[in-house]
C-alpha cells in the first residue's frame, strides 16, 4: 500500500525539474498559511459579531473595499513572485536582489498612495457606495475605514516580502511571517474586543499593532535571506526605478484583474446593502463559513505560481501542464472532503457567530449553493488561471475575468437578485454560474499552446 501511494505521488506530483517531496514541501506551508488566515478572519468575524449587527455590518462593508484595495499591492508582490521564480528557475541569481528591490518598494509605494488617496476620499466614497446603510452602520464604517488605511504601508511591506520568498520556494518562511502577523491580530482582538469591549475601535487597534510589528519582521526576513536573494545594502538603499517599472508591468494584469473584479464585488455589495442590515449580516456570516472550504484550494492556487514559473524558466512546459492538472484535481478532492465536514457541523459551528435564529436557514441555503459549485467549477475558475498567469498569459486571464464579472455576474445579480426578487440565493447562484463560465474558458485556453508562448525574461 505504501509503494502504491509512492507511485501515485510520483505519477502526479513529480516531473523532470521537481519531485513530489519538493512540491509538498512548498505546498504544506502555503496550506497552513491559508488555514490560519481564513481561521483568524473567521474568528475575528465571530468576535466582532458580539458587538452587534451595526458593527459586523460595518466591518463587512469596509471589508469588501479593503479587499479591493489590498489586492492592488498584493498584485505587486505577485509580480515579484513571477519574476523571481522565472529568474530562479533560469539560474540568473544575480538579478534576484534587484527584483526584491522593485517588488518591496513597489508594494510599499502603492500601499502608501492608496492610504493617502482613499483616506482623503473615504467619507464621500462610503456614502456613494453604501449610503443606503443605517446611520449607526455608516458611523462605524467610516471609523473602521480610516483605521484600515493607516495599516496599508506596513501590510504592503509584508506582502511584498512574502511574494519574494514564494518566488524562490521559501513558502515556510512566508508562512512564518503571515502566521506571526495574523496570530498577533487575533490575540490583540481578544484583548481589545472580547476583554475590553472596544468594538470597532478595538479591531482597529489590533489591526495596526499587528501590521506594524509584522513589518519589522518582514525587514528581518529579507536580511536573513540576503544571500539567497543576492541582496546587498547598495541594492536596497535606493529605489531601483527600472526594475520597479518591470515588476509593475508584470503585475498590471494581476492588479487590473483584481481592481475590476473586486470592483464588481463591491457593486454587488452595494446591491446587498440595499436589501437591509439583516441581509448584510447573512452575507457576512455565510461568506465566512464558505471560506473555510476554500482554504486548501486557495493554497493550491498560490503554490502553483512558483512551480509553474520555475518550470517555464527552465523551458519545461510538460512539467507545468502536469502539476497544473494535478493541483486542479487535488483542489476538487479537497472541496469534497471539507465541504462534507462543514455540512455535518453547520448547526453547531454557525453558533460561533451568534446569528439571529431567523437568518440561519438563509445562511445554510447560500452555503449549499456554493457547495455544489465548489465541486463543479471553483478549481477551474481560480486554480487553473494561476498557471496561465505564471507562464506570462496574464492579459488573457484578466480579460476573461473582467468580461465575465461585469457582463455576467454584475448584470445577473441585478436582474435575478433585485429585479426578479430572488434576493441572496439569486446572488449566490449567479456568482457560482460565473465561476463555471470562466472555468470553461480557462480549460479551453489551457488545452492549447498560446498560454505558454509568452516570454517575461
């Protein structure tokens, strides 16, 4: 039986340029990182729920804007991951330090710029997006938005560093950094929300303290890996504008896709806000519960980028295809196992959020819709395109994602969720069908040859 398992691992997770030991050594820390990230967000949502519906509604509303903005400087880190992975795979180690410079400085400058611009515009922005919310919800949302923006430059430094570490396969160190940041956030939230009962103010304090301390750890992490990155003080003492521009060019498809994709999600959030505070709470709790089943598949998508990037750097398309297929299959299997556990534990687990009994059936109905389409479409829609991006085919994935989001999801949610009166179940169904549409397009692209004919280095 052991020999058969080894054969299975070798068949699906080993190639000419890597073996299954390397793959799972890289994947393991990413899974753990994603697990704790989602778990901490899950617990933080549960804690803020104890402060009332106005607090959880405000955090959820601003959370959608926060994801929209954070993904922009996360995209800069991803640009660094792709470039570093390909240079590392090609053996051009002498250029890694310059890529680190471009990725880290680029992420921090973008984070600082977002904080300044949206800090100045936050009042009008929230009124424009969520003006239908109650005054209590809006007051909490404005406060929380400012607190989140203050943390951006520090979180950007962490994300830029993580992107660089993943590019050379140091996912265990990336895990240590992310885990430290989010564990501090959870512990500080326990103090400020659960013990001191500071509500939204407590969450702001916890968020900023954890990000400031994590930024210090990120700096130390870069110093401790200076030999692997060929990193010297003369390389980092000033911004390498030429390499920064190159990182930005690579990350533009990531950033544009994230910008417009999450913009569509905010528009959907605006529609949900118009349905009332109770629906917002249902959406927030349902999203947190659903995210638990996406931990392993999301980690697979993240780990696939350096694996495909390094394979393409070596010119080995066969390995890139093989590991992509294996990761998509593993993602579907993970959904089957985890969603089965979540269905069986729903009635007790959902009580962590202290939901009103009247909304529990609605939460479960939304989760069941997502469960079905997790198995049918999610892996093809979210794991598979990461392979295309890592090979340099980001423009195609961006175009597909944006067209599907705006032409199908946004319009569909408006028609089915609002105009035809299907409400939140209609929103969930349209989102799931959009996953399927994107997945079919990406499958067709992957089966051809154009995705791996792009050249980044």
